[in-house]
């Protein structure tokens, strides 16, 4: 059974990131572009105007235009850490992982307490399968914010990717301690227990995941595999196989 990785990017924006096909919202984005462009025309040295224009371009799916505006932001204000972070996120989303790391590290160098950049750095390292680096990044995240459940969650995912199942369970348990309504954490906890052949504990965790999210197909599938394994063990009288 494969561990399901659910990771969340924290891109600092005025509104949620992502191209929206609703025409009314598109018109508002177009209006925002025009106003930010007017602001820049009247004050070309406004870092905030370039930055927010970059955000809107990103929301419209105009990645290269967004990057260009973020770079203009940094030309004006070299320590504008949110611009480095958002460039890093766009590079990650477009598969340019080394460039993503470079920009996220610049954000962290300028502001060592910048948790969003540290968190995103962990995600990019995980994407490159540099799990030790990802682990270090997520450990720093939860050091900076001990109540940040997604930091513990992705730390657990990273440990699981390294087959460090005991450590992954500790991290997942910490995530649900902070946020008991976290179905993905319960799901991955169940998978970790299943990999350790602790099937009863796995079932409890997966049932909790389904209690929180009844439409979660992957938890239903995992439970099916586990019940199948338990039945086989009962019929054969031997030790159950790991799912």
C-alpha cells in the first residue's frame, strides 16, 4: 500500500491562488490588473503595486508575467521576502525545482523567521526526493510554530517516505492533536500502521479518516486491502501479510 502524500503550498496572496473560470471573477481580476498598472504608471517605484500585480497575474495563470512583476518588486526592494516566496512557488508549480529552492532560500536568508518560505522549501525538497533536507525544513517549521499542524503532517509524510514509520506516526499524532479534524493525517497514520503490520490500529485510524471525510475513496480502498489481509491470515492460520 502506498503512502498518499497531500501537500499544501502557502502562497501569500490577496485572495486564493488559482485561475478561476467564473466570468464575474475574471472581470474583477482584469479590473485589478488595470488599476495596479495605473498605480505603477503613476508611481513606478511602488514595490507593493508590482507585487500585487504579480499576484493577480498568477491568479490569471500568467506565470511568466507574475515572475516578471515579482522581480521588479525585488529590484525596488531587495528584501521583499514575499516576492521571493511567490517566485519560488511558481517555479515549483512549473517544475523548475532548483530555481524554486534558490528563491525560497533567499527569502529565508532575508527573514529567518519566515515560516511560509521554510514550509515551501520543505515541499520542494520533498518533490526532489531530498528527504533529509525536507525533514530539516519541516522540523524548522514546527520549531518556529509548534501549533502548525501542516508542518507536523508533512514532517510525517517525509519520515514515511524515508521508511521511518515510528517517527512518521509521532508526527501524524502531533498533527491530529493540534487539529483533530484532519482526515489526511488519520489516513496516513493508518497507512503507517498497516506498513508496520499493526492492522487493528490501522483500521481505527482509517475509520476515523472516513468519519471526518466519508467520501475519501483512498481510505475505503486501504480498509478493503486490510480486511482482505486479515481474512487471508484467519483462513490460513498464519501471520497476516502487510498490505
